[in-house]
C-alpha cells in the first residue's frame, strides 16, 4: 500500500446566486441551488497523513493548533472518510490559506474542498469529481462548488447523492474579475454554519428559496451569453435578498458594516457611469466587486480612493481542486 | 359665511409597524396596517385661505414657492376638498415646518394632516376625526395617522371609507422618547410616493404584507403592556423587513447610509448592555432611536459620541392635529 499521505490545493469561490439555509442541516443539503465563480490566486493548501500511531487527529490551521470548534468540524469530516474507506487511523492535518478566514471570503469552501480531496486520496478512496463534490458538501455546503473551476452550479438536492456541483463554464469562458474590498480581517461573530440554522426564522426565507430557480435561470443565461448588465442586476438582487433574510432572522444577523454600504453605493454609481461592475457580499462585511476584465483596473483605481479599505484582492476565474500525492 | 381661512398644526409620526406599498395607489389605500407614535416638538403649521379672486392655487412651503411636484400634489388634495365642499375657489396655502423634509422624518404626514384640517375647515366642511383621517390619507398615507396623538393605528382598508386611523393609546400612556439621529438633511433621491409604487416589484413584498397582522398584534400588545423588550424586537424586525423590500425592489432603493448602519449597530449593542433602546428607520437614512424616558438621556449622551451626526431631535409622544380658525 502507498503512503497514506496526500496534499490538495483548492480555491474559495464567490457565489453569484447564494446558498443560505439548509433543507437538511445534518447533510448540509442546501435550501436552494447556487452558482459561483471559483477564485484564482486565493487558495488553501491542505496536507493529510493518516498514521496508526496517532491517538487523535492532530489539526493545524495556518501554523497554529485548530480551535476546538474547527478541530471538531474537521474530525467529523475525517470520520466520514474513515467510514467510507474503512481506514481506522487518526490523521495529521496541516492547512494553510493565503487569505483571512471568516470574513466573507469563502474560507470554509476552499478548506473543505482541499481537505476532502487530500483526505479521501490519502485514505485510498478513488472518488470522481461528482463524488468529491458530494463529500465536500458534507463539510461545508459551498465547498461542493470549489471542487470545480470556472463557473459552477450547485444543485439543492433531494438526497445526499443529488447534492453536488458541476461546472457550467470553464474559467477561460469569460474573464470576469472579483476585486474583493477588504474592510475587516476579523473573524465574523456568527459563522455561516450557525447562520444557516437561523435562515428559517426569517419570514422571507421561504420566498427567497421559492424564487431561487428564477434567479438561477437568469444568472446562468447571463453567464453563458456574457451579458454583464443582466448579470449585475441579478447578482445584486440575490445578494440583497440574502442579507434581507439575515437581518430579519431571529436573532437578526447584520453582516453589512458601514463601509460595506459605502462601497455598495459607490459600485452602483460607477455602473451608472458606464463601468461594468456590480457588488455581491457573502456572510461577512467584505464587498466583492465583480467586474469585466476591461474595466477592472479603473474599478480598482476608484476603490483605492475610498477611505477605510484595508486591502483589495484581485481574483480572476480560477481552477478546481488539485491533488498532489507525490509528497 | 365666515372667512374662508383656517390654520392647523400637525406633527409627524414615527411608524413602529411600517406602511410600504399601496393596495390601491390612486386612493393611497395601504397594502398593510401600520402603527405609529405621533412626535411632539416637530410640527408643520399650515394656513389655507380660499379666495375667489385667485386664478390658481398659490402654494408656499417654508418661505418659498412650492416646487412643481409639491404644488401639484397640494392642488390635487385641494381639488378633493373643493369637490367635497362645492367651493370652487383657488387657495393661498402657506406651510412651515420646523424640521427638514424628505429625510426619513415623515414630513408629508404632518404636512398633509395640517393641510387637510386647515383646508377642510376653511372650505366650510365639518369633518370628524375619522373623516379627517380618511381625507388626509388621500394626500399621504401616513398623514392619516398624524390626525391623532399618542399611539395610532392605521387600518389597511378595503375601501376608501375603511382606510382610516384611530388612537390606540393617548400620548400620556407611555413616555417613550424618539431620539432622531440626523445623518443628512438632504432630500432623498426617491420619495416615498415613488417608492410605494416599487414595493410590488420586490419578491418579498407579498410576504411582508401577509406577515403584517402578526407584527401588528405583537406591537399593539407591547404598547398596551409597556413591554419594551418585545416592542424593541418587533420594531427592529419590521424596519428591517421594509428595508429588505426596498433593497430588493426593481430598481432597488437603498435608503440606509453607512452612518445609518453604524448607529443601528450601536443601538443593538446598547440594548445588549441594558439600555431600553431600539432603532427604526423610515424612507430615509436618519435613525429613530426609540427609548424609554428613563434611559433616553444616556442614549442621547452615547449618540453624541458618534462621529458624523448632524443633529439629534428629541421627541416625546405628541398630540394630534390642532385647528385654529380665529386668525
């Protein structure tokens, strides 16, 4: 048998049509379908080594031992892989991201996509992309999308086997750019997993979910036809709908900071002035400014003139998970 | 016949359960019932004199000739009163408010409540409070509430005759204070009348309306029982629901400014720290901080420490419209 070790690299993604709330929290089957762009340049690299001498999983994230919460989520995911593979050993897990976690950049998406690919390979499982996507979803819903590159749709799924992502178009189909305006690098006070559980307490979540197929259809068409104006309107409406659910749940979640609102208003004005740019915001205050490659330098120049931005990340459409077993 | 002249004073109100969208735009029959507190200290004083020598209505607002839009809205309202009274004359209207218009303080509520009372009296109509409320609603939906003092509910109404307000409790029932944190005195770019027309384009307006009876019941009980914590939660949820509809309508309306979000977050924190305070925001960026009289001075002190506030108005529960025919 080969060495029970593998390394995988995965990127986060930015959802154009967002996933919020689960129809089945235990299986992380999302309440509605979603659609995202995988982000180049940002990445999580995760090494997994199963070792029958270990007495528990050893989990290091960004150079430090994982918190109890993070460690137990990783161990639960490894348990799934141990069950599937029949391998009983505990594992050493070492994960390194080149961007901040828990701030509205899908760090759990890249983390669980990389963990799924590395751990399943290290455990001797030979999974295809669809199976990897299903398994990644169990760790983090949006991780199912980060298995693939380019433009990716995640089905809501009636059962575990239906809840997978697939590529809608490859990265080279359309050179959009996500300029992520970073207004805080602090970890959000309510994580996405806890937030998903609150979604049904909002009086408008059911309608947001019912309306999702309409938004998916418009967004898919806009991407396939490279129709930026249509994309911009549906992406902003979808983002606003998710934040509407968040701020009307019980208790309410307010991920938007004053700086987020300021950037949203600037983006709207820039688009009125002719720039191909729109905003979308995940479960955190950072604002993803989606723009055409052609206009992305002007948008970046304008963003730099706004007070209070800590950083700007520039991401083109990126690749799916990459596995390296030779290390 | 008496001199065809009368003056009336009315105050704006702050809605705890908000009215957004009309079931009948021509009659301004609201899509859902609403509940408000009339605000002392802020007021509009309007003098109306019918004069058969005039060749058109002469309308002055805050010392200047009214804009074309404002003048035509006043003239339409005077036309209703001319029809009801049979008086054909044009009128001189002179209106003066002691607070800024169109910035999320219900200036049209006080303006149309005062105009309705003054003009109907000047025209010789002898209307009771319910009739005044119905007529005021035709000018501005929330004006129907400003006819009354204290805590006031406005029924949604199936027909013109059903669309009136009534007092739920008098001003002295509960000494709440509305500290209005003024972040801008500029007139909003989309007025409430235009905004109401956009409400049905939001995918969540129907649900907001369906859920309104639940919110009304909770809010009415909280007021009658002086239960601040329950009031706070339902008032904030209702405000967030309205802004959710606004920001998901087509085109979206973003009344919240960065400063609004900042104050909302402060208010939430202050309440967690034990102060009896909650926020609510109308169609404009200014934040109404509703608090107990006992905690209102500490809330005001805290508000003054926030950067970017232009002003703070302090309003106790106020009286309904007052008519003066002896001038």
